[in-house]
């Protein structure tokens, strides 16, 4: 519904002067914007939309009531949004928000549909706000804003580390799921968690849209950003306008970066170097692209600028690609675009890391099942998920559950030890047995390994850290069967990954009520795997972390348990000496030939008296024989507890999040024959399998609540079968850089 405007002589004069100045005569309702915010007289109206109650803009595209983008041929330096809302018989409220342009093209300023290719999550300075809403009237401009524009579903995790965001509610700091159709078009005040305006649930046409000015009242939704409000049909007036100020475009908008991501960490090789893959989409032609890496300290202060190096001396059409290399550290990447013999724009990606990367997997205590959410104290700890790399805040992307993990704390410990960034890809699924991770198992969990390995590329991770075993203790898996199955998974990751990825295997079997014999059998299988493979090292032992001191529900870790869990992984992980990674290491004159073994002892009841503490990190191409999949015959050696069916340890841990992937630059890991020392003491804990009324175990894939429904505004369910499709989606135009 459009608002009828009676133009006073003064307003008509303003309207005409602005129209003559800009060479455009927009819809007369635009003059109402100028009356609300006089600054708008310097702007040109590009879009106007009378918001319908229900929209499916990702399906059909946005059909604006006013669209002046074709007639606008100049550049612009600022974008403004004007939203007005009115309920029957109530006062009209409006908000006007302007900010430095975050996009280059007029068509990118509107609603960020999948067709637009725009995705913005950034902190923006110099934001101007004018409003008659009681919450916003006292705001003083300029201020810092937090922008969340994307066409997808999203979760509550504060991926961009927005000041003031909770990480528990949908607010100024959420995380795009990079899939689904809910849609977010929100601007907030950074630091105060104050919503300026929000327009959500416009992507898939599922239900009534969310729209609001200021924070949503608790009577409408508990989420400050109006998520799940479904209130669009309550307004007789709901109009959104987009305006731009003509001017010189802001630097850094001439291309869209595909890779690397901000916060990305790549694995350094044995000479302490790493190479970033670079790819982007040009919005304006460029003749060449060069770049450089500038060191950053943890606070973000820049060090000495490096030399400019050629990245792409002849971009093909609208794409460019190349690489830049550096030593272990934290960086800002600058890319110059050239035309007519001189640079005309500079793209910036920051921060970026060259350091240590780990893939973590297993069941719930490797996933998001801790009592509290942890956050890394050091900004150099990152995590990868479907939306790309981000700060490693719990809950971790991809892994199931909505609680905490040990990985942020472990990241802090490793950064302090090695003084390089650390990245995690956490793919665990609560309540799973080892056979559910086998290649071609009906559960499809092995695909998570493929996604993680695809993201890092050959040689792109220091190790896979495995914490699993409790569900196998519950189903009385024998030591021999457990070892055979885990070895099959390990060998498959090496074959499919194209390199001999090292593994760290925790000793974990404890669930309340199980016999010591059943738990010892699993630990014996884990120890057997470690002893049989020089590329597998003993991870921590956590079966001794029992009771309320460590676990809040007898199974999963409380805050103290998560931190102790991280400490034990830290003790278990040692980088190979004498290959450039630890300069202060005093190396022997002769080549190491295995050296003295470091034994990691587990308690006597762990099923093994002594552990082999060595792990060779051979990075040559895997030439081992093709492994065989565990057959149904194996199950005949187990108990009658439905070993052939997926188990459910904790229903809240069996939720799944979609994952995407992006191929990383190939780097070597460690020299063939080098040793890993591991001082871990034993295993960890997962989820207690639950039984249905018939006494059979339920499958987490079939019976658990989907994480997308529990934690994500969704238009469609998030299913593991969509992982492959996300590989393609990940490589699409992903819009502006995220911070």
C-alpha cells in the first residue's frame, strides 16, 4: 500500500530542485523521504517496494514498484534505506539509514536475493540514522553499523564477532548457513545489539514475512532482529526504498572475491611456508592483478608491507586467479586491479593465516555437546563451515548440536605454543558408531570427510583428530572389529584425499551403566589402530574424567571438562622437529631414524597398558592397497543390539548442518619418515545411545531433530544429501567479502 502525499510548496520546491539536480523525477512519494530525512535530497531513488505479506524472491526475483537502476549511469558512494511501517489506526514509524556503499553496481543495492549474488556481513563505519521510532530517536550519527544481508537460512552463532551480539539469539551477529531460502536484510548498531530495521523470510515464500523497526518486542518474538516474527500482515503500510548518492565509487568494490575467505587458515608446509589460492569475479574490466601480503599482529596492527607480486597477468573475461605465498603468520592481503598501465582499485581480504589446520570428527564430545559455548581468546583461531571461514566460536559449523566444544580452547593453546594461526573443520555427529563413518555406509557420514578434505586440498591439514567409541561400547563392538572398521575409515580418507593424512585417535568408551569389559574392548581397538599405523598417534584419554567435576549430564563435558579436554589434546599434539617448524629445536646431526619412542600410558582399565607415541607424517601419495568395506558378516560377531542399524546416542546431538567446500592450495605436511610424539593419556566421551520403545536403537539420521529446524530459520530442511550441491553453490558468486 502506497502512502498518498500532499506536497506543500516547500516540499514541492525541495522535490523539484532535487529532481533537476539529479536529472530524475522519481515517484512523488520520494519527497516524503526527504521530509523524513533531509539528507536524502542528495540521493537518487533506485528502488521502491510495497512489501507483500508473503514473498518468494529467491524463486521469482524481486518485482519493484519503482526501478530506476537502468536510468542510473553514474557511480555512487553511499546507499540509503528508508523503511516506513504503519498498523491500522496507529502512528506511522520510519527509519532512514545511510552508509558508505558496500556494492559497486546499482542492481546490487536492492534485496539480496540469490539472483543478485550479494551477501554482506560487515561492520560499517559512518552510518547515519534518522527515525521517529522511540528506540532510535536519540541515536547520534555517525555510528558503526552491523549489516547482515544474505538470501539464505542462518544460525545464531556470532561468526563475525560483532560487538554486543549474544551468539544465542538471532540479533546483530548471526551466521549465514549458505543454503536455504529464509533471507535476511538487516542493519543494526554495532556494540549495542540495537536493530535499526529488519526484513526477513522473503526468500522462499514460506509464511508471512518478518519486518520491523527497532528491536522486536518480546510479545512478538524473543529475537531482537524480528526472526520468526511472521508479522508482515499486521501493517497496512510497509514500504521499503533504496537510494544512492552519486559520487566516486568506494575503493575495493570492483571485484567479488571467491577465495580466499577472511579468517581462512591454510596449512603451512615443512619449510614454514604456505600458498593462498586467489580467485575473483571482475565487475569492471582489468588488464592485470598483482598482490601482496602484509603481516598483522593479533590486534590487527600492520607490519612491514611486502613487495607486490604478479597474481594474474591477463584475466580471462570477468575472472581472475592466481596465488600468493608467505611464511607462517597472520596477514592482510591486498590485490591491485590495473587498467591502462595504472592501478585503479585495491581489493582487501583480511585477516588470513598460514599455520596449522585440523579436521575433527567422531561423536558428540567431538561435536557441539558441551554445556557452555567457548570462544577463542586469540583472533587467530578460525573454523570452516558452509558459509566459509570464520572465527572459531561455538557452536562449530557443520558438527551437530548447539553446545560447546574443546576446539576454541585447543586453538588458543596451539597458537600460544606455535605462534601461528590455527584452523578447525569440525564434522562430528553425535551418537554415531564407527561403522556409520565407513565409506558407502547408508548414513552418508563419510561424505563429511570428503568435504573437509576437498576444502583443504592434498597436504592441507596437520591431522584428523578422532574422538569416538562410546556408542560402540554400548553395542559391544569387539576390539578386532572396531580396529578393522576404524582402519578402513582412515585408509579411505588417505586414498580419497590423495595424501597420507595423519590421524590422532582418542581413547574414548565411557557411558554410564556399561560394563568395564565392553569399554575396554573399544579402547583396545583404538590402541590397536594406533600401534598398527605409524601415521596414527594416540590422542587423549578421557574415560577417567567422570562425575560432575567434568560432566554436566554424566556423558558430556561441562566448562571445566571442555577445557581439560583441550589441554589433553594439546599434550597429545607435537609438531615434527627438525623440519623448519620449530626453529629453536636442537636437532641431531644425523637424520632421525625413529629415535626413542615416547609412550603414552592409559589407566589399567583402559584395556591397554602402553601406547606407542610415534606418528610418521608421510605426505607422499597413498599407495596402500584398496581397503575393503565392512561387510554385514562383521555384524554377526556383535551382540543382538541392532549393530547393523545406526545408533542414537543423544537426540540433541544428531542434528545436522549443511556443509559446503572450497578447494585449498596444495601444501606439503611433513617430511616422510619424520616422527610425531604424543603424550596423551587416553580416550574421551560421546553420547549415550538411546533405545526406542521396542528396545532397538534409533538412527540419528531418521529420528533426531534436524539442526536446521532447531537452530536455523529454514525454508527447507538441511539434509546431508545436499552436501554435494553445496560444492557448486560454494563456488558461485558469493557477494562481498565477509569479516
